[in-house]
């Protein structure tokens, strides 16, 4: 086998389970990661000649564990392990490890790894960075590019995160049922944050940061394999799929934002949408609604609409009301106001968001929505003031350019109205 491109997917898919198992052996993130990397190097030397082992994950765990033990013994000046040819003869040892990697062990190891990455002592940014490095295997350079920071700064962030984990003396035993339930929400939130880091990219940043969305979906699917009957994990996975399905239509050729109603729906990923719709339908049959499920149900209504005018805005309004009850937030109310504007008019939506002005005084989207509603009502001077405030709060050049487009429309309409009056 001279073409070794087939090896990379095997190593990528095996990484979470192998690193998690090595972490259980050595109780140290750096040691586990280094052991896995060494095992990957040996796989690149061994597999092209001999072909893949019957269980690549078990092979990587076995080789990684023994090379790490060898390194520990050398540092301790103890007797070295047998020759590498003996280590490479996996034989019954590999079979034994493969048999031990049943569903329960796999679940416990992966959960332990995810729980450590989402340790409550870590800020959200460090949780994401360390999870992308340890669980996903992204390089420091890739993570730094995605977060738009320097490589050395990201290296320091990950190092600090590992240091905090070590200082916190995180237990490495299999998590119990209560801890699993408590920490699962944190893991799901981390996956959602990873997705949002990619989804919030705009214009020229999209090629650089969109892979974070793909990685978040991969992690969500991993969680779904661990918790196949948990409706909120189904909802989370469905939400990410339905949102990411629109990526090709969210920006035009110049990197300008394209609003949902203006998007070319033929560019939406039909396969991804079908998977997301099937998952949210399955989740809702459990009749245990949660925030991710409701958000996914909203995304599903958009996905099912062949044309913007086919969107069931009244049902979206009801779903947002449910989300407000479960997860009250001014941002949720702001999003609901958009649905209300479609079903009950701009004035009803404006009345709804006015009480949010103080809480969202520094939020770009609040002033963008407010300006749009005022423009619909013909209150152009107030709309211009809202749009000016939105531009000052824009998070990207694409957002600012989108608001300037509205300001240009306002100027054109004002000029047209003045011409008629004269």
C-alpha cells in the first residue's frame, strides 16, 4: 500500500477513544497526548506495509501505552521494555484490549476526557481550546487561526488550561450517574460554543473558521453515540446540522451577509437538513422538551419552508415563547420579536423589544432589528439613529457593511420622498 491517505481518517476517528484510554492509564493529559502521537507515528511506518490492524483503536492504545511506559522507565533509569519488534507483535495483547473496549468502557473513557476538558475551573475559551486540541486533535496553529489569535497566545492558553486541570486534581475514575447528568450539560454547552465560534465567522473569515462547525458536529455525534436516547443531545445535533446546512448561502460572492429570507435555498445542504429533521422529530417524540430541542424545532421550520413566504412564523413565535419559559433571555425575546414582526406586524414587534433597550444597549443585533422595524414603519430618522448605533457595535466588516446597505436604502427613500414633496 503506497497511498497512505486512508490512514488519516482511521487516526482521526480513533483519537478520542485512544487518548481517553491512555488518559485513564497515565492520569496526565500531556502524557496521554504524547503517547497517542507516538503511536500515530508508528502506525504511519507500520500500516502502509502491513495493512491496518483488525482494531486500529486497540492497536493505537496498546502501542501508545507501551511506548509511554518505556519513556517513563527510561526517565526513571529502570529496565527498558522489550525490543520494538516484540511490542509491534500485538497478537493476543491487542485482542485482549479490543475485547475490553466494549460500550461501557468506551462511554466512560470518552466521558472522562470530555468532562476534564469542560472542568468548571476553566473559562469557556480555555474549555474550547483544550477540547479542540486534546479531543479533536487540531493543531495549535489551526486553533489559533480559528480564534483569530497568534499561535503563541493560543499555546499559552492551552498550557494554562492544562495547568489548571492538573492543579485542580481532577479525579480520573469513571464518572457516576449523577456526575454524568450534571456535567453532560457543560459538555453540550462546550460543543455549542465550538459551533458558534465557527458559525459567527463572516466574509473572509468563513474558510478559516467554518471547520469549527464541522468539528462541533463531529463532537455532537460522538455525544449522541454515548447517549443515544437523550433527547437534548438529539436536539443539539439537529440544531447544529440544520444551522450549518445553510453555510453556502449565508454570504454572497463579496462576503456580504445574506439574510435568511434572501438566501438561495437551492444552496442549502439537503442531506444535512434531512439528518437534522429526522433527529429533531425523534427527539420530540420523547416529550421532554429542552432548549436545544426548541431551537432545533425553530430551525426545522425554516428548513422545511421551500420559500420564505411558506415559513410558519406563528408556530415559530410559539416555540420562542416556550424557549423563553425554559431559558429566559433578552436575546431570546429579541429573536421572538422577529417572528412576531412577520406574523403580527412591525409595531407589535417594536413594542416587544423596547423594554430590552437597557439590557441590550451594547448588542449589535438589537439595534439592527430595531432599525429594521422602524424603517418598516416609515420612521426613518429613528431608524437611521438605530442603524448608526448598530454600525458602532458591529463585530465584523460584513455586519457593518450590511447595516450600511440599510442606511443607503434609507437615504434613497428619503431622497425619493423629498423629490415627490417638491
